[in-house]
């Protein structure tokens, strides 16, 4: 496995254009939200639902991603857990109050956010990183979070 600095640098190579960077600041969180929302919407067996409304495919995927992130950076993985907690809370709010079912809202967001991502890469003139290596789908959120850590003066 590559080191975190190498992965962030490689990801950053196809994200130099300011417009593409801005698009990523909007679309990566929206894709995370929508993907987790789609997973959240998958019905779980009654026995699992009785244990907790928070146990679902989204929390399973979040847990597996945290294991991957822990191998790269404990500090950034803690930040990602906080991001995901916010997303999980937002998903519960949308699930409770949206006119459409959660999965419907998330399909719309997912499609629009990916259109935005591909448009950003068209502006950039470079293909998305995940087309060469799927692990970059997990690196994108860390790439954004590492900028926040740097702005706050936190080591990652």
C-alpha cells in the first residue's frame, strides 16, 4: 500500500485547476452523502433493525473505510468519523422530512454530483484519478480533509 503523502500527491495531480478543485469541494461530500444514503436505504432484517436504527449497510461501509483510513492516518480517520457522523445525522433528517424517499433524494444528488465531477475534470483536462485506481474513491474525501487539517495547523 502506498503512503498517505504519495496517495494525496497522486490524487492532487489531476486536481490542479481552481474550478475543478471547487467542484470537488461541493461534489465529493455530496457523493459521499448520496452513496451512504443509498446504502442506508437498503432494508435490513428485523433482528438488525431491533438492535439499532443506526445499523445498516452505510454504517458497515463506513466502518470498513475507517479500517482502511486507520492504516493511512489515525488523525484523518478520526476526522472522517466525525464527517460521517454529521452525514449520518443529515441522512436521518432527510429520511424523516423529505417529500421523496431517502433513496430517491440520494439518486438525484448522486447523478448531479457525478455530472459535476466529470464536468470539473473536463475543465481540468485530466481524467478522474479513480479511473486508474479505485482506491482514489476513498482518497478524495481524505484529500479534502487534509486541506482542512493544514488550514487549522493540525498534523495528519
